[in-house]
C-alpha cells in the first residue's frame, strides 16, 4: 500500500487541518476533558462545535448529502477521523450518527427517516443500543426479550444489560424476539423505542472506575407502535448486523494509543522524585515503553490495512477482527506499563494526581476493552475460521 496521500487526499487533509486550527481551536483543557471521556465539559470549551461541523455536513460525514451528511468516501472519512483524533476532538455524534442513523438510512422507511435523522444530527436526541441480555452477549441471536403483537402495537417484556448511556438516552434501538418458534436468527425484529414509554425502567451499573457508564434496562408491558419496526418483521437480525459501508479502521483508537504513550514519555521526562528524574528510575520499564511504542505503530498500520481494503471496495472481515483484538489487548498493556511509569502515584485519583488521574482511570476502564464490541475469544474464533480456515468449534 501507499502510505502517502494522493494530491486530492492531501488537499482534503489540509482543509481538515485548517478547519480544526481556525474554527474549532482545540485547547489543552478541552483535549484533556475529551481524553478523560468528559465530553460535556469539552463541548462547553469548544463552543459552537456542533454548529460548525453541521455547516459542512461533518457531524455524520459518511451519511449521504440528502440526509445532512457530507457523503465522504472511505478515504476522506479516514483522514477526517485521523486528524480529529490527533487533535483530541471529542466525537459529537455518538450512537445516533454511527449506528442507528446509518441503519435507518439503509433499512428505514421515509417516515422513520423524517422523524429521526434530523434530530440525530441536531443532537436533540441521544440513542442507546439495546442488544445484550443477561444470557445473550456473544451469542446474541439467543436473545429472549419478547415482543408480542397487540393491535397496532407490540408489547415488549424482558431485560437488556450493559446498555451504555441508557440513563440519559431518549431513544433505544433494540432487538426483540417476535417469533419464538422460528430458528433463532429468523424470529427477531429491530425496534425503535422511546425511552419515556411506560414500563421502561433503567438501573445504572457502576463500573470499576466508579462510573455509571452502563445500565440494566427492564421492560414490563412496554407498548411500541408496529410502525417503529425497522425493515421487515422477523428480519431484524439482518438489519442489526448490516455491514454498512463506513470507515471501520479504528484509526481513532490507534491514534489515541499513540497519544497516550506520548503523554507517558513526556511525564517520565519531566517528572522528578527525590531530586532524580523519573526516566532515570525506570529501569526495565524503559524497554517496556519502547515495546508499547512499536506495538502502537503496528496498531496504526493495521488500521491502514483495513481502510485500504475498504477503499478498494473489499469488505474487511478477519482483518477488522485482528485490528480490534490487537488494539484492545494493547490498550490493556499500555495501561499496565503506564502504571509502572507512574509508580505508586498511579493509584491517585482526581485533579491533584499525575496527569490528573488519567492513568488510574484508563487502567480501570481498559479492562472492558477486550469485552465490548465482541470479546477477544470471539475475535480469535473469527480469525481462526475465516482467516486461517480452521474448523469452527
Ligand atoms: C464497556 C462496555 C459497553 C457495552 N455497551 C453495550 C451497549 O451499549 N449495548 C449492548 O447491547 N451491549 C453492550 N455491551 C455488552 C457487550 O456487547 C457484551 O458484554 C459482549 O458481547 C460479551 O457478552 P457477555 O458479556 O454476555 O459475555 P459472554 O458472551 O457470556 O461471554 C463470557 C465469556 O465466555 C467467552 N465466550 C463466549 N462464547 C464463546 C465462544 N463461542 N468461544 C470461546 N469463548 C466464548 C467470552 O469470550 C467471555 O470470556 C457493552 C460491554 C462493555 C464491556
């Protein structure tokens, strides 16, 4: 592959860089807040970010122009994501722009497009994803939440779990079983559900880092209009697993890993304990830092591979699994190395801690990176069967 932009790509990269520098003007504080996942604070500092992005269709840059996107091709999306990640600009869209919006564009009817797409772009409506259940995560098609037809509605009973952002989401895109007698992949439908509907109960779950990031969601006789089914009845599995032609290189996380390492190296260089620089005390941790640096560069190359395939019209399969597996396990290794670089200070929380407690928090949250979005074991299964041609277990 060619690592250099062609003339058009270089011009677009320059356009994005100029836009970031002159219009968004990210400052250190906004970047820090974004890096710690405190998006609301970051948005307050980056005033007008949403409006500025909206004028160019860059809130959902991959969406077609007719729906308010910029219709960017895969390479331009990649360049934009890379430059935004490099400048630590928080994503404004969330699951609305990246997941349910594209699904509605591909499978939804005109009424659903009219009702939801502009509200996703304006940020007025936040979405959450109701897929996983207590007994159905990796084997998602075994889900048990039921939806039973009653007049013009479906009545939903059951439970979802690990639902990120459900406590502040206005709507949920979810899958429920509409035909319990059909083979498991063929009796599921894809619903859009108003979280204010009577019978929806959200109970926050506190994670290791003491954040109420995800939730349990219970449904007791929740009525959802039949018109809120996206795509065909009982074909929801295929709606939910639609392979959308979007940039899926995970370049944002690969760039993030490199930035994290830059921060660690800077800390080690500048920090002193007992009059001695931290670098001089690192010993073998120095070699670990180097290993992580090499690995972070490999993660970036894997992202380039995925995007190159997409730009050629190929669908990355086990290649995307390799990228996810490697980057998520590397996230954990970097966090462990980070804790060694910081020493006992790494256990401190809050603003007075080194790097404002970023490492303590990322050490805790990194644990989930090999679970969310498909566990490492599942990625290895995909690589074994589709990549290496080994038999399925
Ligand atoms: C931070 C975070 C955010 C999340 N957000 C959401 C969300 O917003 N919405 C949502 O719907 N879900 C969400 N999830 C849930 C996530 O999709 C599931 O946790 C994930 O798919 C794994 O499912 P599970 O937890 O049920 O584990 P299980 O599937 O029960 O797996 C348990 C263990 O068994 C292993 N295992 C399972 N099957 C196999 C197999 N065939 N071969 C080998 N090993 C196997 C797994 O690798 C794992 O180690 C989130 C999870 C996390 C961690």
